[in-house]
C-alpha cells in the first residue's frame, strides 16, 4: 500500500470537490465518520472495479477542529502547521474563510465514476456530516481555465513532486501527509472578455496562445499573477506547490469558475502566496486577476497517510 494518499495523481478529465462539516448534534457522528474514513480504500476499490482504466483516486483531507475531535485518544500527532484557513483582507479584495471539516478530492476520467463514489460515500456517512460545498470540475481543452489560459504550468514534475507536497522529517509524526488549501473562485467573464489579449497577458504573466512566460516587472511595480504566486527563499530557490485546479460552471446559469486546490509540504507557502495576491507585493498592488475573480470559499485541511485513516476505525 502507498505510504501517502493520491495527492500526486495525474490530471484527470473530471473531478468532484466535496467539503463537509461534522454534524455535532448527532451523538454517533464521530464514530460513523471514523469508520467511513477507515474504509475509504475499500469503497474506492468497489467503485474502481467498474472501470480499471478510469484513473480514479480520492484524497481525504481533515480540517483543524475535526482533526482534534477525530483523533482524540488515539495518540496521533497533530500536524505542526494545521490551523483553520485565515482570512486575508487586502485594501480591495478578501480571501474569505469558510467552514469545512472534511474534504474529498475525487478524480477520474469518467464523470459517472466520480458520481458513483460520491453517492456511496454520502450514503455511508448518512446524517453524520452535512455537505457545505459540492463542485464538479472538468478539464477544459488543453488544461485551460475559463479565462482562456493554461493552468498549473508551474507545478513540480517527476522527482520534485514528493519534496514539494509531502511532509518529511521536519514533522516526523505527520510525515507522508500533506496540507491542502481549497478556494472556489467565480469569474466575471464579460468584464474579462472586454480586455485586450495583451492586457489579459499582462495580468497573468504569460501569453495566452502558447503559454510563454513574460518577464517580471521591476521591483515596486504592479506584478503579474505568476510572479505574485511564486514564493522563493532568500537564495532565490522556489517553493513549489501542486495545483490540481479545475474549471466549473454553467453557461445557462451564468456561472464560470475555477476551483483552486493546492497541495503543499509547507502550509505557509500557500498562505504567503495568497497574502501576496490579496494584499499585494508591495502592499496595495494586489493581483489584478482578483478584479475579475472572486473567492467564495477558503478552507485548509491535512491529508494524512492511508495508514492513519485506517487506524481511525480501530476503536
């Protein structure tokens, strides 16, 4: 069995982002949830047998308060950086903090496989948990967002992935786990479409057609999204995160969005990225993509190794 959950799974054609809160009014909620989390791998096997080529995976994240409640008396260590998503308020835009105790990041090349896993999962949970967000994402052409740009270009690849996303010796009790932050953004595509391609490219920091990186602006000037979302140490070494963002929406309802999901070995890296975007770097010069994209949610989770999930069902 893998020592870590499927945070490194390859990009699929479909995904479900399911965020739940624990039903505190149910006396058996914690017991039920522990049992379900411990059996996620069995549920996954039951569904994946429908199509062994579907590239199915599910990563389970646990929020800060839920971690304390679910692991009480187990002796499991608390992840060093785990805490609720901290609201970030800039002069013009805010990264909101919203409820969420459990995250199920469900991925497959077939929408029906994602659907069936979610259906069986929620049936097992019953009234132990309540759905607070259920978003279906899809791959859009060559991994583009609904603003028309390729998304996830800066992701680490190959041997660099584990070092970027998996906790190691710095927090040995929680090694092979990962932090994950999710945000649901909706876009004003009419206003965005009113910009010239050159203006859009200046905001993103890449060319729209062929995804070529543009030069950074001098220090102190308005920086592009790709620059503000890049975190480096004092020696210029970049801290990578793994994004598996997906578009979502409905043209008939006028909803066009991007579901941001970022996995990281270091939670502070994603938090610093969001601070630079919403507050600005320098402060006051926020990420101009936020003038067209509004964050509706913001939640942080810890994704433990499979062995930890299985141990929750031992009581």
